[in-house]
């Protein structure tokens, strides 16, 4: 386990802002405009095109987050880019905001993809990044990217995104297996929308409100149990010490206990799980003569 994990995620909470709700209470009004200044050394960038959130994160040469922004968007569905123009426009906007805060132009970025998508869909991620004005230095599957930050030895890293659940099995510090299933946080929102007879957007707001998690857990528990069943199926041929849940859906209080009850494996949610994969992606932004961070 990365000894600096808690410090990195605490820093991420301070410097990564939600760009689409800056004036709606999620961040102080000036959070996205705060000038952070250019950090010394090599900067690395990660672009995470998710089904629910698109995240751009910048880390310094030690892997510490310097700046970032995330926005709710539906330009990707189940790991597939369904709105190419919208995705490019979104990444461009976030890139410009982050550049303004840092006072430096970003030149390249690493990208990611769910393990189960086709090679053509992987290329689409590269094209989005390049069309947004960044050189795409590398593409890495999402759970493996998360482990670049977590650095576990014998465990499963499960990235529960908006549309998919990606699994990576790590043994002796090496990724030995990856898998992916089309179930994620969007399915929780759909269940909430149906149960409470509200719009998808209202259900999404309910799901992301920690104060309502205890009330809503009985409604979404069956979806979480399905996620646990998916994880258990992918782990049946492996022995792991624990399961690490990352991705925005993992922020829902109680999900770790539900997954652990189904899989029988100790389950942990580290820090702010939304930022684990994007930071890990950024750590893989390789430059000429400069390799990836991590192990």
C-alpha cells in the first residue's frame, strides 16, 4: 500500500474542484478561479472520461495533485464515447480552467478505458484527448491506473464507475488479471429515480448527498449486491487479501459492507474514491526520458 495515499487524497480534496457547480454550493464561489501557481518540475496530466463524471487531474513529479476539475457529463455510456464533440468540448473547457489556475499550458495527458471495451473504443479516448489539444502519451485500463496510486500487493482493485465495474487482480504487486462488467453508479440512480418517481438528475443529486445515504441504502442494496456478485465471480480463481473499491459510486456509505458480505473478502474504500483512478492515470503520463510514477 502506498504510504502517501492519505496525504495525496487529502491534497486532491483541496485542489480538485467541481467545475459545473462552483456557483451552486459544491465549492466556494472563487474555488475554480484560485490561482495556484506553477509547481516546480515535470507535470503529469490524467484524463478520466467516465459515464457520470469527466475528470482532469494534474500531479507533480512526486505524484502529488496540483490542480484538477471534474464535471458531471453524459458523453460516455458504459465506457463508450457516445458524444465525441461533447467530450472534446468538455475536456477543452476543463483543460483551459486548470491551465488558468496553474498559469501553465498543459501539453500531454494519459487516458484510460474500462477493461472490457473494444480496441476501437480505446482509440476513441485517444482521439478525444488529442482533439482537445493534448498529446495522448499512454492509455491504461482504469483499475490498473487506480493501482498505480494504491500500490497494493495481493488484492483486488475494483473501479465502480457510472456505467461499468472494472476489476484488477494484483498478486505480488503485479496486475495478473483484469475484467469488466456493465453495472455501475448510473444503475443506482435509475433505481432511485424509479422508486421515488423523480427525474434521473434528481436521483443523481439524491445519490451524491451523503446525508441521505442511510435512508436510500435499502433501495439500492440489490444493485450493490449485484456488484458484489460480479466481483466474486471475477475473483473465484484468485486468493486476495482484500478488495479496494474506487470510483465515485464507492463514496456511497455502506457499499463496502454490502460487497464484503457478498464476496466474503475484507473490503476497503480509500479516502475520496472518486479521485483515485484519475490520479493514477496522471501518474502514468510518460514523457520523453521520464517514465511513469508508481512502483
